[in-house]
């Protein structure tokens, strides 16, 4: 703003010139686990419970879940299409629009448990395939959900009761990305399912390695390199002992 004022001769000098801002230390995150998700969902009203699982199991953004219509679900084939979102417009009113980017427009398969959950939800809400334009999730009056209200009335109380105070709905999406990447799903598939325009976003921002996963990685490496040694009879030299006496390592040449 000051730069614009200076360029238009409204100010003689930009008071912010040469001011160095501190580096941005990434985005706030809360590393949820599947157990955290289950506990949180258990404290959410039944009509909104599938939203929690869709965020975690499919990685949809809140705006994508809230903007989901019945016609975008193919429960027979087990597929979901993300083509519309709800965002806050001028005056605080809900505005429907396309996903965050072109890559956000996507269709993916759903786990069988999510298909069953959505089937039960639609049946409970009295919705059928003929209600294609109807929203899957609505407020008490049947209208579109507002994020601020939903967060205050549904998410925050549930997260607190589940012992996950400080977590946000977006952390469900991060958990999904982590699960895909650590589970061995190729980065391209993870990128498409998450709707990222750039695979580096999938890896650098969302995919993390919790301590349990890091320990599993260390165990896998140990098994690969030292598995046979560890399975030998008692008295076998340990990897540390072998490093202290390299001549005893398998394959070491005699002097």
C-alpha cells in the first residue's frame, strides 16, 4: 500500500523501505492419527460425521465437502467427483464456485466404508439420485453450511473432547496426504487425489513422517542390511561390534 502511494506521489518516501520481514516458518499444523479422527468423529453430530471421514479418507478441503451435491456421488461405482466448492463471498454470504485450481476438479474412487457411510447418510436425509442438485450436507434450515458457524459449533467442541484441541479440519487433509505417501502410493496418484497442481506441494507441505513411521523406516532399513545377522545364533557379533572390527564383516577380505 505504501509502495502504491509512493508511486503516485502521495508519499515522498515509503516508510517500509528496507524493512526486512522475518521468514515464514511454514503453515500451522497438527499431526492427527487415524485414532484421533475416530475419536473426533464420535463427538460430532451424526449428520456431520461423514464430513470428518471424507476429509481424512479422501483428503477433501472443507469447502469441497460443504459444496458436495448428491449428483456428484456414484455410490454404485464407488466414485466421487469434486467440481464445486463453497466459499465466503462479499458480505459474508456463501458463494458457489469451482475448486481452488484446475487440478482441484477431479474424480476418485472411495473406500467401501465411505460409500456405506454416505449411503446411510443420504437415506437418513431422505435423498435419492433424483435429488442430484441437493447438497449432501446442510445446516438446520436445509441451506448451505457456513464455515465459521460449523467450525464453532461442530468442529471445535469435538476436537476438544477428543483431546485434539488446536487441530483444524485441514489437518485431516494433511493426514490423508501423509497416509498416501507413506503407504507407498505413488506421488502422482496422491497429487491427483488431493487436487494439487504441483506434486511438490504434496510432498513439501502436506506429507510428514510421524515418529512411528520414522521408527518403522529405521526398522525396515535394519532388516534389509542386518536381518540375517540378527537372526543368527546367540553370540553373533552385533552391527556395532562388526563396525569396531571390520575384518569380521561378511565379505571382508583377509589380509
